[in-house]
């Protein structure tokens, strides 16, 4: 309950800012416009955006970019 994206959400930040925060934390770069739009769309498709953000965390840590460059 006290992870990075939940803390940012608790601060009242918009989902877009939470996604950018996750990309910076996981990949040391901001998301591309396409990545950002797809991430927002995915989070909005869930009954609770937290579920979408959990998915995004798993996606980021399973990318080749995360696994082999960080």
C-alpha cells in the first residue's frame, strides 16, 4: 500500500504524472507519447486505475530495456 505509484496517487496527482513517474523510476526516461497514451488508455480501461498501474509496473520491469540496461 505504500509503493511509489500509490504514494503519488495519494498526493492527488493525475494518472499521466503517475505514469511518467513510473517510467522515470523504471527506465530512467520519460515515456514516449505513444507509450504514455497507451498506458493512460490501459489504466482507464480498468475499474480501478490502480489495477492498470500494477500492470504497467510489471510491463516495465519485464522489458528488455529494464532487464539489460539497468
